[in-house]
C-alpha cells in the first residue's frame, strides 16, 4: 500500500511526480489576479498583506505590478473585506486587473 501524499496542493504533487520521472520543470506560470474595481473601496489591506510585492496602490486602487512573484498564498483574497480580489490560474499567464 503506497504512503499517502503529504502535499495537499495538486500543483506540488504534479511537480513532485515530474521530478521523480526525471522531467525538468517548465516555467512557472503566474496566476491571474483579478481586482473588481467596482467592489474595491481602496482600503489597501491586500497591498499591506502581500509580502511579495505583487500589488501596489496606484491612486486609490490596488493594481497588480508583479504577478510573477505571486505564490498563490491567497492572503490578499482572505483579507479583502469587500471580496474584490480573486487569485486563480491563468491559461495565458500574467495578472490582470479588471
């Protein structure tokens, strides 16, 4: 009976399986970070809680400035009182604000 996989993240399990099979990892595709500006009140909590510098305030609204640095920790989503930010996988790569 195989040991249970300790990694809950499917992306991590897939990378571990590829490494075990001798495959080289591909380029990391940044997530798509969507900011619903009609919901955002500009409190800046998402920017303050992102320790990777992915988000910056431009005027009164947050903007994605370095999506490639995102680790998908989801802290920006969790801290937003208005549910105005969403982090997800992007087939095309790159972060977008709407």
